[in-house]
């Protein structure tokens, strides 16, 4: 998981991050005491929000209606989180050939990227990739229809 080191923030800001519902994890890391202490003691480690996942119907790339609120949360979080890159990874289940599922996963990732760009995120901050059927959430034998494997995962990384 990607993390950023930030200066110490107030407890009110940490509470605001947690209440925002953006899956932020805030951990205070205390500097060691003694002569070897760095001059800026007490940094706060804030992990990047996410990942988020959306699911697709069999052999489809169209976004389902329930994907919109999740993707809107990604857009809102991006606006609050700052200059990060967004990685969109497409996946498929084991129905069909492996080469076909690689292409299908890429098309799903591109559909999500198009939504994010349409909502105002610059295209150069969104990268896409695909694992096809090679990284299943739920391992299955070939030709098994598993909706949880037909997904796109969205995560943030430092820009």
C-alpha cells in the first residue's frame, strides 16, 4: 500500500479525514527520543485511500448503475487527496480464453478511466492496466462464471 509522510496535523484534521469516509488510515509515528532524533519529530503517516472495486456483468464493459457512486467517491477523494496518480486495473473471470480476458480487462479499465476523465480528472493522471484472469479475487477453475473476478480495482499512488 502506498503511503505519504506529512508533517504532524491537528487531531481535528485527523478526525475530519476519518469522518470523510474515504477509507483513510491515519497513524501517528513518534520520532525516537535522544540525540539521534530528527529535527522534525512526530511525522504523521497517511496511507493513500482505496482501493475501490466495481463489478461487471459477464462479457460486459458497460458500467453498472451501482458503479457511479463508487466512482464519484473516487473523484471526490482525488480532489481532497491532492496530486496523486490513479491506477485502474481491469480483471476478468475464467470464462473464455486468457487472451480474450486480457483484452476484456483492459476495455473495462478504459471504461472506468473514461468516466473519471469525464468527471474532471486529467487523463495523464489516470493509468490503466489489465491482469485479465490471472489475478482472481476468488480462484476458480477454467470456465467458471464468478462475478467478483469481473472487476476493476482503482487505487492511488504518488504522482
